[in-house]
């Protein structure tokens, strides 16, 4: 089997047996819907790319800021795995909290010692049982925070600017669950009409806390709660009518040109 043939199989085992998040089914890019394969920082030719990337999901993942990125380098069966192979896995330490080297066979004692020396974990894939075993747990790295956030944003996860928790904001939109996310553009909040835009995201917990604090500090805000939904509906209706009027105006202009 080719090296690429092992990617989806190992990914499936990591999701099934270890509860890792290895894809985003609601991403715009179909590549991330299938899995975080051949992903990393930069392009595939010049950037730092891992064969598989997984996200360790602790309890309360959607509001947890302490998630970990797991980078996995996969190789087919070689007689001996050398330092250069393991260092290739370790190069992902710049954006991954833990780095693993995976292969479809058992590792020798010398290979285990080498992995410990390089600072990577080992994953052994058994094709007969379709199972991945952690032979050596990977030590924790100290990746660059900006690279970690860049990678997670690339996978279409979002970070709350108040609590720092991460979540897949499109999951809630597609499944029509109660809103657990919101976002606002700072330039609009500040009344800045320039072209510069910077969007920040707030999770539902922080929004609710802010709302409670405001209601306690300003009791008169409660009077507007019942009417807020009606106002939003009216705004949407006005926006729809404006679009229809604009479309009709365009059609009228075309008709006039044709009549001439």
C-alpha cells in the first residue's frame, strides 16, 4: 500500500478509539469536510505540512481554551526508520502540541529509543485489526500560539475573545440548535466607515453573562427584550424589500434601453 492509503484509515481509528476531532463536516472547503489530511502552516510545497492533524477534545470542548493539536507523520513499511523520518514528524512542533510518527508495523527497541531521543510519540497501525496503538506517548511541545490559532481558524473553528474558548460555530448554524455563537465587526461598533474590518467572535456563555450584568446594572433593558425579536424580523423584512426594489429598478433600466 502507498503511504497516502494509510491516512484515512489511521484518521478513522483516531476518531473512533481516542475521540479526536479530525475533520470539520460543516467547513466551506470540502477538503476539511473529509479530514485534516496534508495540512499545516503554509502551502504543501513550501510550508510545514503534516500527513494527519487531530484535535484533542477535552470535556466541554466547545468552550475549552486548552485544546491540543496532534500532528502525525505517516510512513509505509521500511526495514529501518531513521532519525530523518522522526525529525520530519518533530518539525510540526511549531504548531502542534504533540507530534507522532505512525507506521503500519511494530517498532523495534532501537526505534523506540530513537523516538524518545527526538521527542516524538509512536503510533503502530495494525491493518488486520484496523486499530492504532499508542506505543510511546508524545511529550508536550510549546508551539507558537499564533500558528496554533491560524491553523484552527483555517479549519473554520472560532475563538471567543473574552473566555478564549474554541468551537465550531457553523455546527450550530447547520443543525439549527439554539444560538451558541455570535460575532460583531469592531469597525461597525466604533462607527468606523473605513474599509478595514476586524471580526471578533463571542460564545453564548459570555454573551449571556454580559446580558445578565447589563440587566442588573440597567433594569430598564428588560423592557426591550420582548420587542427585540420583532425589531430583528422587521429589519430583515426591510432588507429583503430593499433588495427586491433594487432588482426591479435594474429591470426597469434594461427595459428602457430595449425600448429605445
